[in-house]
C-alpha cells in the first residue's frame, strides 16, 4: 500500500478525535497538529498512535492545515477535520485504491520529470445537522478534495473557507470517488450560531485586507441571496425544518459578513 499521512488539526476535540483517527487507521502515519488543547485531545490522539505536533498560536485555517501537510512524512496526504470521519464505503474504496499495483507510480517522479496519474481524489461529504443526515441544500453532495499529492496540491482558499487546490503547474487532475466523508456539522444549534459569528469576523477581515468594500445594501442582498440559494436554488427546503433553519443561517452568514465589512470600512483602522 502506498504510504499516506492522515492529517488532522485540532483544538478541544476530545469528544470526536478518536472517531476521526480510527477511520484512518490504514494510513502509514497519523499526524495531529494541535493548537493548545487543554482537554484530552492530545492524550487520546497519542493513545491511538498519532504523532502529535503543537502549533501555537493558531495560524488560521488554511495556514494551519498547510503546516500539517508540511510536517507529514509522506507525500500523499489524506486530510480530515476532527468532526469528520470516513464512511465504511470510502474506507474500503481508499484501501483498494492505495493498494492498486502501480498506484505508487502515480505520485512518483518519472524519468522525464513528469507525474503520472491523478494529483488528487475528491469525494462527497455527507453532513448530519441537528441529528439528521441531510440530502439537499448546501449539505449534499458537498464535494471535497481530501486525498492529494502535496507536490502537486496544497491548501488554499480564503479563511475560514479553506480548500485543497492543485498547483498551477500540476498535471494529472482530480479523480472522483464514490464513498463519502461523514461530517457532524455542529454539536448543537448554539455551536452553529457561535461558528457563524466567529467565521463572519474572519471572513469580513479577509475581505477588508483584500481591498473589498461593501455598499449600503450589500448585507441585505447577500443575506437574501444566501437564503434563497440554500433553500430554493439547492432545494434545501426538501430537508424539512432543518433545511429551512440551515438556509436561514446561510442568509444570516451572508448578512453578517457584509455588515461587519461595512463596520471595518467605517473604522478604517484595520
């Protein structure tokens, strides 16, 4: 089996880190990059055989995950968040894929200096929201690129919405897998609200630093757009009251992000 490092960044994840790591037990290495947990996160991870590194202060979502990639011993990376785990279907698919004869050559340098085979593999993510698996809206299929060759891909995006991106010169593209990552979106609705507040702080500051500005109506337009997209455009209403609540929170996210950007504009000292 080609050697793969399973990477996870953590902070106060004692209630779910075991499930995440156990689902990646076929990896040649498990690497946890912790940002100062004071609960049992680090102890549990080490008990499960993970190599634990500490990075304090937290670098930001994108940079923290990329730092974990850089610390890995292997070039092929399987990256999960602590609140995610691999479905049995995806585990079987990955074990079969990584054991394929010749797969190692897909990530290895050839005599010509080029690479053969995919640079990464994407997979759908199945989200559980307030106790129910969601099948519509922004919750499904929620495709993620999470198995990749770090020589041809890296973490990108804009905090807090990080994503794995192929490097400009990368060859091989991305191949889609069938099995799903499983994801507990939030422990409860209170966590959802707190996450929206925190993430909109980060997103508004990122927009400000990029030179983006918001007009008077921007918060309302983005709020309405987020709600309509999640509820009707992606048929989130088919997930019942949970789908409606999630769509409302998507609208709230858009509204708060641009309202906070306008506040930064008025302060003018960021």
